[in-house]
């Protein structure tokens, strides 16, 4: 049998190899959870509390953009926004009692 190339014998370039294929694996992307930057206000219920951390002075300023409630909390250098929010919530409910 002749190759598609004129005057040459049939080689591997002309043979058709059929291989059994595997099923493709489904790629499942894991969604990484992020730490939120806006938190729910305990007095007005909106998601409008913003927390600014001042690591130089070890303070956190908590402020609601909707109702205007604000507080300053003393923190450590390792404190994150979520931790400051937890301290703020604890302090808020202590004042209510």
C-alpha cells in the first residue's frame, strides 16, 4: 500500500490509531471563604459596620454607616477585624442589660 506521500511506503504518519479514552474528571473548584469587611449592626440590623484597626496604638474604631453608632476598643497586635467585631458586640449587649 502506498502512503499519501508520492512514491513512499505507508508509515506511521498514515496509520490511524484508535485509543480507548478515559472519562474526563470533573474539576471541582473549592471556593475559599473570605473574612468579611462589613458586619451587621446590632442596633439597626443593616450590614454597615466598618472597622478600622490602628495597630500602632492598639485600637479598633467601630462605626456604623447607617445609624452612626461608634466605639473605640483596645486591642492587641494580633487582633483582626472579626475579633474586634466580636468584642464590640459583647460590649454593646453588656450596655443594654
